[in-house]
C-alpha cells in the first residue's frame, strides 16, 4: 500500500534538497576560487621570475656600460643606435605628433579557423595570427627588401654558401618569461624534421638544411647539405618555437597533431591561454605581450579577429564601426568609393603587390589510386582554352585583376617574357578534347568518352566567397558550350582542407600567395604528392622536377633565372593548374588608424614590428 507524503515529509525532503543545493553551490564556488588562486599563483611566479630577470639584465647592462660595449649591433654595420634597423620604421611611427599607444584593432575572417597550432594550421589566416606571436631571426625591410636582424643581431655566411652563423640579441624571451636562446632555434628545426610531427610541407621546405646547432646560448649555426638559392631566407625566416613548451609533444606527437591551439612565441602579442584556443571560440583575440623584448612596444592593447563568413554581413559590420578593415569585392568597390558616408569614416586603398598571389583551378590527376580524365595533358590544355579568363577579369572582377600565366608574376625575372596567356578558344578546346577521345557520340550536346561516359566533373570551391560562386557559374556556362558538364561543389573551408589532404576531388579552385622569388618545389615537385604535401593534384613531371632541383641549387641569380623560365615553360605546356588571375587588393580601413603607407610588399597594415596606431582622441576601446 502506497503512503502519501505528509507536511513533515515535504519539509524534510525540501530541507534535504536545500542542503544538497547549498553543497553543490559551495563546491562550485570553491572550484572557482581554486581556479582563481591558481591563476594568481601562476601570475605571481611569472612576476617573481620577471623581477629576477630584470635584476640580471640590469647587472649585465651595468657591466657592458663599464666595458664600453655597444648596446646594439647590426649585420655589416658600425651602427650603435639604441633602435635596431628592423624597428626603425616602428620607432618613426612613435615620433609622430599624434602617436598614442592603446586601443584595439578589430578585423574579420571570412572563414572559421580550424587550428592555430604551427604546422597543423594550413591557411593564410592562421599564418596572419601567428606572425604576431612567432618571430624569425631576420625580416625584410619593406622598402629596400634587404634583410635586417630581428631576433638575430648579426650573421655571417661561409665562402661556399653552406654555413650560416647567427648571433642572437641579448635579453630575448618568450611571452611566458622563459629566455629565448640558440637551443630554441636548434630545437625548432629538430621538431619540424621529426617524422611523427604532422609537418610534411615544412619538412620539404627545410630539407636542404643538414643540421642546426647551438654553439653557445647566443650563437646558432645552420649547415646546408648543398647550395640553395634561398638559403638565407630559409634559415633567417624560420619561426622560432620555445623548446620548453613544445618539446613534451615529441613524446606525444598525436596530441600535437590533433591540437587546435598550441601557440606560444616571443612576438609582441600572445594568446591569453596558449594551450587551449579552439575554433568554437568564434574568432581570435591576442593581447599585448607585457614581456616583449623589443625596443618598441606594440601600439594596440589587443588584436581581435571575428569570424563573419558572409561578405554582406562583413560590410554591414564595418559600416557600423565594429571592425576596422574591410576587403571589398570589385563590384562593391566601384560603388563604395563614391559612398560619401563611408568616405567620411574610411580610407580606400587599391594596389597590386609584387608578391600578390594567384587563383587557379587544380586538375586532380589521380583519385582513389586511379588516373582521372585530367591525367591527360590535352584535356588540361583544352580546359584552359575553354575558360575565358579575360571575361572573368572584366565581368566579375571589373578589371581589378589580370590574367595569370603561371605561378610567376609577369614582372618577375622568373617569368619567360616569350610566354603569354592562352586566349579563349572554343574551337581549339573542342579539338584537343576530340584528340583525347571525347566527342558527342549520341547527339545530345554532351561529350562522351569511348565507353559512352559523359564528360562530367565536380568543382570544389569555398562557399563563403560570392565572387567565386559567380565565377563558377560563369565556368559552368562556358564549359557547357563545349559539351562539358561542370557540377559546382560549394564547400566549407574545413571540409576543403580535408578533401585536399585526402586528394578526394575532381577539380578545386583556390589561391596561393607568392614571394619575391617563388619556389615551385612544394606545389609541383613529384616528391610532394605523398605524405600530405602541397602537390595535392598528384602532378608528376620528371623534367620539371629536374629543373626545379637545379634552379634551387643555383645560387647565382643570372644562371638561376633561365632555369626557372624553363620550368615555367613546362608548367605552361602541362597546365596542371589553369592559372586564373591575380587580383588587386581593394581595402577600406577606418580613418582612426594612422600611418598607413604602401610599400614594395604591399600595405603596411600587417607589418611586424607594427607601424600603425590610433591617436588618443580617436581611440574606441579601453583596456
């Protein structure tokens, strides 16, 4: 027989529930307090370490002053200024009458980053964030393009060009207060070259280096196995990783390979939590590194990137003053430059950098271990003839672009001036496809191969870019005239990365950034097909491989350029990519950001050391 609850029971269970609730709340508050105490304890340890370091540095400085030793040094120079050349531009910014430190710079990414962990991240957006955290031994002067010391104060090169010795600056440290020494430089190379670490692209890039050795705490030696034209850039451009932070992952590489946000460095900014950033945070926030070793402290308190995938939403957000920069599409740009309201709040910049990248369609030649129709050279050539690239430039990009010929900029010494872009030709394209065995066998207007299978393929593209989506519709219409069926495959960015890694697509349209001199090895050398390399279209040409290898080993520029031009001829004939276009940058920037200038490598907005700032009376955010 069931017993009903009486008033006493209700009071009893109610009181018990209240007690349990109180216990839970108490435990929660205790956890929060322990967490807070843990953070305070860590902060106190860091501050104590900083005070000890300051004492050591003061004693060292006093000793050096007594000995009459210069405070700074630069490669091949007697300069004794306190501010090294690499920081001179940033220093000049601080001398402007309206210069002020503080405020935040807020920007937007059109995609959600998949990872910020070095090597695991695979896109230019993550590289942009990393550039404020990880530092290199050398950087290029954006006006002269000459190398200047950043972490390194001096360097020497052996007569045979195989040995590079760098002298590090004194007082370098990572953002957690641990000193940066030559051991960290040597460790970075060891970490990259460890096969268990998921860094195949970087291993290919650094394969020319035989060893990296710390000779003493401030001296590191790079030994090359053979001559390499870009050796100084290779050694000086290595982003130095803290040994104490990343070394444990050599024993647990899978943890590193699956990580999303392991990012710690010596740069002017840092992640608040360098171990636990994740994509679900909806963006990235960096804070000024309070321990930054550089003579010029960064101007902004915070750098923030929000994720706004829709182009129109980004523009609206920019108009509302919620982000400080907006990269516009050509059709918008023509309208926005005449927008009086926008002109009052923003400057517009239109330029094509000599290192501007290019967009392309990559034709996958091997899928599921079987040759595809694009493994046939005539088919790839035909696809380029059937795509009216000039029409794409004129009608979609409104002339704010130029047709790309190859990976090399047309103004580069690497480019063969005898080559010009293939003009659109429906007849040539159809003829080449006929020679490859494709023709309309049943009169339905669609080309078929000898077995009657229609010529149909999927084109993977990033779904968040409206211009790319319009271009793909153009392509579908153009190819349909020749009897080729294109199936658009709009795809999320993270999925695109996975498809490239697995080589699981017919064709894909993407873009590569460029350099002052572009090395073809990572994208087109046969060795970069396996192991997750960047040759994800499975392209192989032994003759090209030989030319690339020879060019990379030729230090003399006059002898090297003809080799690059011969390699370009091979690519032009093979058409592993249909090279689409190089676009101008069309950028709007909030007028509160001062000291913007165009340099030989583009706008200085993203330059590190940082050269931009917001005057005090125009600052929008407080700490």
